[in-house]
C-alpha cells in the first residue's frame, strides 16, 4: 500500500494557516500521551512522537493504514472505542486496551476516543489518545506518601485535628468518648490511642455493646461464677478483668440498658466490680474508651441514658467526621483500599478512572469509609483490568449520587465544582489568603489559582 503523507488541516496553503497548522503539530508532538487521528475509513492520519514510543511503530510505517491492521487488538473485532466514537458520536473515557507493540511486547494502555465533526455536523473522523498503564505513576505520586496515622487514612484538615487530639489524649489515662456515624473508623481511633499510650504492651479488649442481649453482655463484661445462672458450669473472667492493665473499648455504648449503665458507672467511679453471682469485689486498672453513633446528649434529655454516666464518659470527646465532610481524602482512601485488595487478591490494579472517581465524589456515603471499602472490593470482583472503571462500581453508587445522567453541566460537575471550591478556600485560609503560598500548596501557578477563584466566585 502506498503510504500517505500527513494531510493538511484545510485547503489553505501557506500564510497564517500554515503557521497555525505548524503550531498545532508542535502541541501534538509535545504531549506526554500518545495521540492519533483517523478518517472516517479508519485510516491513520496522524501519529505523534509519544505514540511512537508507546507502540514502537514508526509514523512513516503506519500513516494511511487502517488502525486495526496496526494494533490488532481483541477489541478491534468487537467493542472498539473508536468504532463507538465514529458510529455513535460518543466520547469514550479510560477504556483499557492491550496490544502487541512492534517488539511483540504486550502493552496495556488507557484509551480515550472522540469523534471529530465537520462544519455541517457530520463525523469526519476520530481522535484517540493512549496512555501506557505500565508507566502510570500518577496514583502513587499524587496520592500516596503520608496520610496514614495508626491505620487511619486521611490528610484533610478535619482528620489532622482528629490525629492531634489522639496524640494529646494518648499520653494520659483519661476516659475517651469517640463520636461519629457508623463506618467512620471509631475502633481504629481507639486502637491508635492505645498503641500510643503507656499501656501499649498491655491488652486491648473490645466489645460491641449492641451485639449482645443484656444478660449475656453483663456476663461478658463482668464475668460470672459457677452456678450464677443456668449454663454457668464454671467461673468465667469478664472483659474488665481481661483488660486489666490495658484498655477496654466499649463500642456502641449508647445501646447499654439502664441496669448495665449503673454497673458501668460504679466501675468508672471506683475501678471495682463484682462478677455475676459473686459477692467478692475485684479491682482493676483499666483505661476506658467508649464510642457511639448516637447523640448521647439527646439520649440523656429523653431519659434513655444516665446523665451521670454520660459526664463520666464524656471527659475527652473525639468527633469523627463523616466521609461527606472530608471528600479531599477520597483519592487517598481509594488508593489505600486498592493496595489492600491487590495484596489480598493477588491483583495488580493500578488506579481508578476519572469517571469512576467522579461518581465517588457525587455519592453521599451513608456508610462512610466502611461503605467505600466495600465498594472498592466490589469493583475488584467486577473488574478484569488494571483500572477500576465506572461500570465496576456497585450500581447504587453509580446512580446513587443523583438519578440523572452524569453529563457535562450536570450534578457530577456541580459536585466537583463545589469540592474544588472547598479545597481552594481551605488552602487560602491556611495560607492567610496569600495566593502564591496557596498556589504552591495546591501544585498550580498563582495565575491559574486566580482564574479558578474568579470562576468560582472566591474573593478575599
């Protein structure tokens, strides 16, 4: 086949148009991602330098040839991104494609494909970009490095405040009350306090107070003696005794019955208790950490929780933010769970597509970090590639942010704009509104920051 030369961008020759053509060509050549354009017959019209590096094919050898003759991917026989772009006018994002390069080495790349239209609105051809996934370092470069504190992942301002309070209280024996919605990581915070305390070499014992009925919970906490009740065939130590010298963590403490509340209050006041069915008093040296997702103040007002016990527990409260209130940490959390499930499942997932990440930003996360972890695990089961795609996420998350399509100008973009505004405002406030300092922390130029501020309506 006769190799075609790269076509002109239009009928004009020389003059100003040639200058524009040359300028556009320079832009394509300087891009770090591979770019090719096709005509409506699938023939390759342009092939930039980055694409030569990725594929190993020389530009002169591929110009004018149909793309499916060059790449020979399994998708060329069916689900081709460019085919959908040319025939349906769709723009395809971050589709994973593998092919053999000129050296017969398999290359896995992320493909974006978009149609190119003529003045009359007809599809003249398509533009495709390829990025070598094997060289993807954006996830580790931008989102990893720090951000993990005692197993808790986060870099946002609210989480840094939580970490500061953990450090402050860990040096003491003060009783701690951890408040937060379900799934925010209350037990992780309790363990972080214990591991940083002088009791770190002693037991950490935890119990979920809502998981056991009153009679069983009382026996679990305080122990019992033989014959105390039917089935008590031997003496049993309770969790208070097992935690002696260490830390006892009572999760969902708001679910305690009034009878257990009375016994717990005595332990907190006198550091002593009796096993069920016994008259002997046992003294213990423990550090108590309690947690709840309930509003204990309201529970006290409505008579469901003792006020004296509440004040005993609420010596040093630590309130955990919901995931909705720290969306800046989403990329860091996603990367953390990707690494976790890569290790557990023997996979090599490298990241998440922009479309999928946007869906995570829009979703309201009633289950918080625990729900995010479950969503990433679901995506691992669904995904067969090296990048988590939107289709891999649970359906209720894909459509749960809003029952509308995530299109340009839609709900997703509004959520992303709100997130960007919050992020910029936070950095400006931390930099005392010194734009140059805030821009450096954001990793953008002061001019770009100024433009974003104008667009988002941010004024000092």
